[in-house]
């Protein structure tokens, strides 16, 4: 982080099931920030689910929608942004978020993620005969991107409340260092 960096917002990145939305909502409530989930905005604008966007338009079209939305976020203030798990794979997205937000990655192992998402069905990428294998390979491929966050918070042994507390602490530290 450079001293000239402005930190008006908080962006949560990390793999599916890392807890970005739950933690993000709690952080936003606590700080009286607006909460924004990139997947929710994309679904509302498209008038269909992420699953349908993937099925009807393909993943590249979804990634374009993500990228366009990220650009719009540069004008936000006091917003907690919860991002889709694949969003930071595009370096332009991460670079853009870093111009206005503290970027925090919520981390969990593939096994922990599998435990959290195994009964959910709304994620097209995990709609796979071997979801744990898919999680392992995707997580390994994405790890270098997630590690470019400003802060990494391990969520494995922490409750949502504890993770939120840790995230708020990191945001306060960053804001006081960049005032
Ligand atoms: C994706 C994660 C999902 C959603 C889409 C693709 C990914 O968001 O954006 O299904 O590539 O990891 P969550 O991380 O909120 O589940």
C-alpha cells in the first residue's frame, strides 16, 4: 500500500463459501456502511440467476458483467463490497478495487470449503461430479490471485462474528495509516 492510497470502502475477496457475504453484511451493519454483493447486482440487472447466466450466455459473458460492475464501484464510498469468487482472477478487477478499497481475502482450505458448500446448489462451477476435486484445483489455480489482497484472514477456526471483528480491525488500521 502506498501512502497516497484512498481507502473509502472494503472489498472482500476469496473462494466460494469463504463467508464473504455473511461477513460482509455483518461488517456493513456494524460500521453503518452500505452492503453490495457483486453477484446480487449482476443477477438483479440480468433478471436471472448466475446459473442461468452461465448456462445461457457462458462464463466469459458473466466475467464481462463482473468487470463492468467493478469499474462502476470506483465512485462508491462507505461500502462493503462482497465479490464473486472468480472476480480477482482478472488483474484489472483487483487493481481497480485497490484504488478505493482495502481488499481483504477470506481464506479457508478446500476441505473446509467443501464442508460449507456441499449442500448448496446455486454455484454452476461446483455443479460437478467431483466437487471436492474441483474446489481443490480451482483453489490452487486462484491462490496466487487471492494472495494479492492487502490482508488475508483465515476463517477456518473463526465464527462469522470473529472474522467480521478481525476485518473491521484491519480496516481501521489501514484507514488510520492512510488518512
Ligand atoms: C464464482 C463464484 C460465485 C459466483 C459464480 C462464480 C467463482 O460467487 O460469482 O458462481 O468463479 O468462484 P461466490 O464466491 O459468492 O459463491
